[in-house]
C-alpha cells in the first residue's frame, strides 16, 4: 500500500471507530469537502463536520472498500445509512419522503445549521 492509500485507509478506519481526531489528523488545513448533504465545506468547517458527526452518531456504521491512490489523487467507496439518519432527524416524513428533493433540501439545511451551531460552541474550528 502506498502512503496515500494508507492515509485513506487510516481515515476510514478512524471513521468506523468514530475517532474524529484521527480523521481530522488526515486532513490538510486547506481541505475542500463535498457530499450530498454538505455540499461545500472548507478547512476547519470540514474538520468540525467530522467531529460533530462522530460525536452525535452513536449508532453510526461505516463500511469502506476499494481504496486507491497515486501521488495526486485518491479515493475509497464508503457507505453509511443516510436514509436511517433522515428518518431519525425528520420522523415519519423522513420515512415517507426521505429521498424527495424537498426533504433532501431540508436535510441539507438542517445539517448545515447544526454544523454552524456546533462551530460556535467549538472555538477551535473558528
């Protein structure tokens, strides 16, 4: 395994263990992160997101596979149960409409708002 593959493996292993400090240690200070929920996080925001998710996601289960990397890029395929999170966060509406664009927008809005509140309470991310 080359060093970049090892870094990705270390990151996702820490994610499985909800070890936000281990995850954050894998990030460059100028990191840019985007996924279907958090569409454009930079630097400390991305680090705070992992801290928040690991701290709050007590039943978080993550699986990863197919770690590849070279000198410039790397990737892994990972999965966690966003539909389950939507159901917990939004109740019956999340169960019925969890993948509709309207509910996805609400999930994004709620998640971003939660992250901003988390950052305010954690000055290390400001």
